[in-house]
C-alpha cells in the first residue's frame, strides 16, 4: 500500500491557490461543509481524498470524499460539489485523522468506507446533480448490452439523456482501486494539485501525517 499524507499546517506561498476552506455542496445544492485538508499519495503527490469539516451537523464532524467524486460547482464560484446527500454521509464509517497513522488502520478504514459505496452506490443524471436510484439490474450489469438496457429502461421511465455513473470503487476486489486522475474537476483544483506535486517532498518533510509512520520522501 502506498504511503499517504495530509497537508495539515503546511501553507503555500499563494493562498489563493489553496482549495482548503472551499465549500462542498451535495445533492440538491445542500451545503455539506468545507474542505479542511487533503489526503495525497506520497509517491506521486496525487490527491486521493478531500477531508470535509461539516461544521457540526455530523456527529463525527469530518468525512472524506474520493477526488474523482468531486466537480467544480456551477453555482458557487471557487467551490465544489459532489453527488452525496447528508444521509449518505451519515452512513459512512466515522473518520478520524488518526486513521492514517498506520498501514493497518488505514487499510481497515478504507475497506469499510469502500463497502458503503458498493452497497449504496451514488448515481446521478449526466450534467446535473440529480440522483437516480439504480435498480438491482442496473448495478449488476457491467457489459455494454447491460448498459444499453439501462439506458432503454431510463427512456421508458421518461428520463432522457441519462448517463449512469459508476461508484468510485471497484466492486468485488480486496483492494481499493480509485481513479487518481480526477479529470474534469476544474482549473482551481488542477493548479492546487500541481503545486502539491511540485512540493510534495517539502510537505512530507515538514511533518504531513503519513501511513506507517513514514515521514521522509524517498
């Protein structure tokens, strides 16, 4: 498993490039909280998750979102949106920054977190934040013919131009497979991630939290 870290108290020279403090909105433009930190891969500098501070509505205060589940908000400049509801967030296993302190803890947490996406996948209508609850046939179908069948079923139900988005985790595997490209989030995200990748060794060496006690860049 790769070593992961967080920015914690590290600050970039240009704070305008930092996405921390940006708001995250969920389904139906519901405010979920603010981005408090990111969890990134030490070996590449790529962001795997954002850590969201809910400001108090969630009992455990924070939760994480895979980077590929984020989009730039069309309604709120310099902020982000996801296809989550508060009810879905409440169903995630409680997150704590200490989950990153060892390989075993993180592997255990990420596995439990992944299972929630597999058992309650989030799908939305293409180009909107409208969630569509998939049927058993839709979630089970992985072939091209099954996807066509899903589209036809959606058309019969009166839903046009519908694209079913797969969850961010690979079902039926023993490891978490997350798309780390995070395509289409927006220029602010791209700039921030570029800065993080450029300075990842500096970030690590200043004490970003790491799995398995790893503190120095190789």
